[in-house]
C-alpha cells in the first residue's frame, strides 16, 4: 500500500498536535490513512518532556544505557537519542517537526535515509521551516484554512515559492552612545592550547584561537565536537577555563574578573533564549532594554536612548510597529528585534548560536542580511555557530573542530568566494 506523506509549514502559532487533530478529523479522502492511528512526534516538545521527566522524577528512559543525564549531552546528541528511541518503538505514523535542526551533515544524511525507508511502511507528516528540508517522498503540502485541510501537490508548491527576501538595509548602522566607547585590546579573545575533558573523556585538545576586533567567524564541527563547550569558555560560564591560557578582553581568566565583567562585552543570541522574552514589552522598549541589560524596560529611557532605539527599528524596517507588543510579533521580527537589542551597545563580541533554527527561508535570509550588515559596518566581532550552511553568510574565517581520540582539534579555514 502506498502511503500519503505530507509537509506542513511550521508556524509557532499552530501546535503540531492541534494540526494533527484536524487532519484526523478531516473527511478529505486523501487523509483517511491517518484516522484512528497513534501519532509519534519527533519534536523538541517530546524531547522537553523527557528532560523534565529526568529532572523531576529521575526517569532515565532515554539515557539508561549511556548513564549520562540528558542535559549533559550536546543538543545534537540529545536529538539523536530521542529519534533512535522513538523509531525503535514501531510508530503507526510519524510526525516530524523540523527534524534536522541541530544535526550535523552526517546525522542529517543518516536520518534522511531512515525516514526514506520508513516512508515505505508508514505515513509521515513533516512540519518544516526551511523548504530545503522537505523530504523527497512528500507528495502534498497541507494548509489549514478555517480549520479545513487543503492539499497542494508538492511540485506546485515548490514552483510557486520564492525563497529569498532581502532586508532593505540601505541606512547606516546606528552608532553606539558616546559613553559606550571602551578601550579594549585588538585581540579580544586569546585561547592558547586549551584542553577540556569531561569524566576523563577528552573533548577539546590544544585549541588555539585568537579573535580580533571586527572579525567575522563561523564556528563549525560535527555534533558533540565541543562548539558549545568552546563558547562557554569565552563567555565566562565554564570553570574549566581557570588555570588555562584563556585571555578574555585583555584579562587572563581567573585573575579577579567577574563573569559580569566578561558578559558586559558580549551580545549573545540563541533561539532557546526566546522564551525569556515573552513579556508584554513594546518592540521599542525591548531594543532599549539592551542598553540596560534587562529583559524589559523598568526605567524611563532618555531622549537619546529613545532616538537610538528608533534608529535600529528603522534600519530593519520596523519603525511602524514601535508600540506593538513584542509577544505579538512574527518569529522573524522577534529575532531581528533581539539582534538589535544585543547590538544597540555595539558590544565588542556578538555570539550567535544556531540563530536561524526555526526560521523559514525568508526569515533566515533577512536575519543573515542583518548579520552581514553588522559585520561590515561595525567593529563588533562575530562568532556564528551553525550546522546549516547559509550561502549568504560569507564569514571572514571558519574555525572548524575535527574529532580525534585525544579530543577535537581546531583548524582555521579562510573561505574563498
Ligand atoms: N557537563 C558535561 N558532562 C559530561 N559531558 C559533557 C558535559 N558537557 C558537554 N559534554 C560532552 O562534551 C561533548 C561536547 O559537547 P558540546 O555541547 O560542546 O558539543 P557541540 O559541538 O556543541 O554539539 P552539538 O552540535 O550537538 O550542539 C559532547 O560529547 C557532550 O556530551
């Protein structure tokens, strides 16, 4: 029997669970194969349930063989474990929600192969953000309109899609406030022969990396090679930096500087921090709050601060929505606002950890445009961590982590156009 496989554009406003309910209730003749079947969800929400079960009830279902806690695994390792577990249990039909997020190229290929095999035996529904993630076996795009299911052949959908929307970034990047100017060394970060191991397992081996003012770096490496570990060394969050040759903003780690001193110099963004910002603050106040290092705004801003935040919103074309509640913005606009919030102080270093995960093609393209603008027009150094190759990114250098028995070692690559 040939199964129907669907893809659905993933919007955070519609939970996959509710959409699946509509599909199962639908009388559409092509959807009858989903009725009265139990869906297995390969999703972050499912993963989060296992994490909570571990934290709250000492339930080690996923990690009982590895004897490691889920939270001590890298984000890719966690997802692979979940997929292995769920796929072993003979699902009746599968719902996969952005299944390739946080996976390296090899793991993506491995999962694609397994899904292709499974598609011969069970129906699969894929929620996607990036069109390039849609699996070749998918026959229809499903759209919900007024709770009714509409199917469009995949070829019609792909022919009608326009993938890239550039942000019209003609304006200059707003300048920092005059008092924000700081004297920092040309070499912002210096790591020399850094080693990290966890429970005697070597993770990083002799990593030497210098990040200078204004550099634009992409940090790459397979799942579990130590990218996040390396980032935590730089943002002052990893005690393993003590006693090693780690110089952050001119000061050797462990010579009296506080984590706060270090973080003052860093703007940081990763999608998992989005949940911190679900308050009722306006878009404008969210940007200004970047000057105060607070989540919302609790003090009346000065006229200069207001003007500066408006310039940032104007840069990204959102000057008409200054008073809109951040919560009600689209996913893309929320992220653009959070980058402006991180950048309003012109921090010496901006770290973006898998920043486009969950964005659709247009959103990712706009986001990358803004990152490029920041790299060209400011003295802020950027570290961009990602598995996804974004053709438009164009970093100055790539720091590539390669796995070895003795821990990962790092290679500097200068991309050629
Ligand atoms: N606290 C910890 N205890 C034990 N092992 C750890 C701990 N933190 C990280 N590790 C291990 O160190 C290795 C590197 O993890 P890290 O999160 O830095 O990798 P990564 O390159 O960011 O991976 P990914 O691409 O999957 O996010 C992994 O194998 C991880 O399981």
